[in-house]
C-alpha cells in the first residue's frame, strides 16, 4: 500500500513539473524579438518609427505613417517616437530600438560609408526604403543685416546647427565651397529653436536651417523681426554638387516667407525612410504599398506630404534599397 502511494505521489510531482515547464516556455516565446527586427508578441509585430522633435516635420509624418500601417497591415502595431532626428535615428535602427526611421539622405550616406559623424562607426546594414521630399539648406539672417552672400558671413556669429548634426555638416560644406572655414567665423553650435531665438534677439548674425520650407522657426522670426534668405551662386552650387552628389539645386520660391519678393537659389538634401537589413521583405513590401496607397493621409499630417510621390521615391537615394522596397518599386 505504501509503495503504491509513493508511486502515485512521484507521478503527481512529475506531472506538475511538466506543466510548469510548459507554461514557462510559453511566456519566454511571447515576449521575444523576432528575426524581422520588430518586437513580436502574440502574433503582433511592433514597429517603432523614429522621427524627430515634436515641433518638426518628421514627427507628424511618422505619426501618420504609423496610422497607415496600423489600418492597412494585419498583425502590425506601429507607433512614432520623438527623437533627436537623423543621426540618433540611425543609431536607433542599428540597436534595433527602432525598425523604421526618417533621416536626411546625406546622413544615411555618411553612415553607410563611415564618414563625417560616422567615421570609425560605419553601418553597412542600413537600407533605404524611399526618398520623400527635399529638405532645403536655408541660410537666414535678419532683413536689417548687411549680409547678402555666403562670403559676407566672414567675421560674423553664425549658428551652424547642433554639434555633429546633419545641419552642421551642411553648413560646413557650403562654407567650404565658398572658401570659408570655421576659423573665419564665430561658430555657434545651436539647434533650430536655439538658433531662431538667438537670431531674433540679435545674439547671432545668421543661421543655417535644414528643413522643408516654409519652416515654422523661420516664419516665427519673419513675423516679428523680418528675415532675409542668403542665396547661393551658380558656381558655388556646382562646386558643392560636384563634391557631394546627394545635394540637389532647389529654388525657394518668392513669397515663401513674408516680404520675400524674389526666388532664392539654395540646395537641398532629401528626407528619406531607412531600415535595417533584417526587416522581413514581405513586411517592407506591404509597408510601401500601404504608404503610397494613402498619401492623402501624409498630406493631412503636414503640408510637405504633398511632395511625396511614388514616381520620385528613389531620386536622391544614396544607399542600397531594402529588397522589399526594391520589389515594390519595380512592380514585382
């Protein structure tokens, strides 16, 4: 009797252990990162879209993209994250903290080639999804200032963007094309908001702003102090594009800002979407299909959405396309 009872107890313990192991295994699988790059739980793939500051262009566009993906792709839960923009976003993709990011095409080029702020920190796994719209390098000064060309910036206090930012690289390259180094100016490493505030208060003489136009920060100064856009010459543009093929000539139309009576010659980089090389090809295809099938939602989120078109989605693409994006644009 005692022997039978002992066998029964042992059998009961074994059954309980098997049950516990089964439960533990299920919990571990449910919260794991999948090989597509997004977090996956209960059949849902989580997609984090890295954007920029909440007052910029990337953030509302990223929110609209998340809404498009959630409404049109089964099993996807997408959300937009406010970030420090291009450079920070590429690092988020590298760390798999984000699966899609909005960045400038020049920054993507630097990352893949290991130059500029990515020197010694090359990221060959970065892949392109599409280019979106031009982000124009606008050189702003007060209307009352005696600054009418890039050469006039010599000896002036110039806001060149935050240290290590895409804007700062743009400023340095444009100044160099005009024969100006940082030793020739008083360099101020300021973000968009800081540059606008300091320009308005007279603490800087000019500021570089890389963004889609009209830019809210520039409009704010124009409303209170009046602004002047500094034009680039044809020769400077030609030299710049020769050295840096990701730049394109972009005229800023008259009337873009208050009291701007003439078109201003400038250059642009392209805003673009990137991902890592581990995101699933079919998922990327479905994302591109959903995105370009709902462009009205992007335009509703921000006026630059009107410039996003499938026909121009690979223009200015500085890096290799993700296979899913390539499949979509080739119509396969």
